[in-house]
C-alpha cells in the first residue's frame, strides 16, 4: 500500500488524482466495499471521489444534507475519528435513515482539514456487513486521512498559485479576457471573484470576457457560485461576456436551466473570436 501511494505522490497533480489511489488502497487493504471523500459545502456534503470494491452504492457527485449524513457524527465529534460497527443498531446513529437506504452497517470516518486547519470535509468508509475493525486498521485509516490533509494543503496552494499566475489579457481599450483552467471549488471561485473585482477596481473596463474552454468540469455547483462573480461585475458597471462553454455542457438539461436563469442578460459566445466579432472589435 505504501509503495502505491508513494508512486502517486511523486507525480502529484491534484487532490482528485491522489485521492483515487488512496481510496482504492484503503478499500483493498481493509476489505470494505465503499471508501469516499466528501467535502462540506453550504448545501450539505458533496462526494468528491469514491471507490467501490464490489458494489457501487455511493456515486461521485452525490450530495446529502448535512443532518441526514453520517459525516455530521465525524465532523461534530471531538475524537480523531468516528466508528460504528452497525449504523442501524447504534443508538447514536439509528435515527438517520441513510444506512437503511444504502444498506450500510459498518462506518468509519475522519475529519479532513485544509491548509488553514479549517474543516474541509471527511474521509469515510462503509460496508454492508458488520465489521469489527481493529485498532491497527483504524490507525491505518487515520494515517491515510492525515496524508489527504497534506494533499489538500498542496492542492489549495496550487490553486492559489494558479490564480495568481492566470493573466488578465487586455484586448483593446476597455476590453479584457481572462482564460480559466482546471477545476473549481468554493474557495477557488471566491479567490477568482476577488481577483476579478480587484482588477476592475483599478482599471477602466467596459467588457470583461471570461473564457471557460479550459475548465475541466462545469456543473451545477460551478454555475451557481460563478453567478456571484457575474453579478458583482454588473454591480461595478462592467459587462460580463462568457465564452468557451462546451457542447456537452449545453446538452445537460440541468446546466442549461441554470445558465438560462442565472445568465439571462449575459453575452455568451462559443469562442473569444465570436465574442470579439459581436463587440465589433474584429470583422
């Protein structure tokens, strides 16, 4: 297990890349069906990554309200971990219906922290059988959680470096374009908003173009949070222009609904070139 994780660390690119290897190793070594990483968001616990040894019960992107999730027992606990060999019979957790819905009995979770030592989310394992995990197995699990804490810190540091190095490119007087690359969570969207608004407050800008063609994933979460950036630009008197939204995103009904509602009065073009033509900057 150590060698496999070490190989992943030496080629570290992102939290998602490393977590996939860590979750797989935990499931195989401890012989549990489901291991997942969940992030605490405003709307609940969002499953960022998951590995299923046998049967797929939890899916990546699955969201559960905080008070309906078992992550609440992990994050609200004063202990380093929360363990139950049978969620359904355990008096601490028996009132939560999720175990019955998913068929879970055994559960173990540890809180994950970000680079500022603020709660980030949880690392959890679950199985449909009642398992008596040993102290050594629980200790191994906690060590893997500590490893992910380190990776989360690196990942967030990379995000900050990436945002600081992402150039706002002037096209002509009053028109700039910002190309976005990678993946976004709440922290990165907030950092993006601060950088954009800071630039607009110190420059005379009429149109702020944001190119999304380099975004790894545009989901409901991204659209809802990115909407705040768009509204902030409008308040400052800057007209936002979005480019590079990929066809597969347009085909997603839920995304299309959010786009139509959130960006009703925003210019949206397939490419930067098309937007510049619309603005009359090129012919």
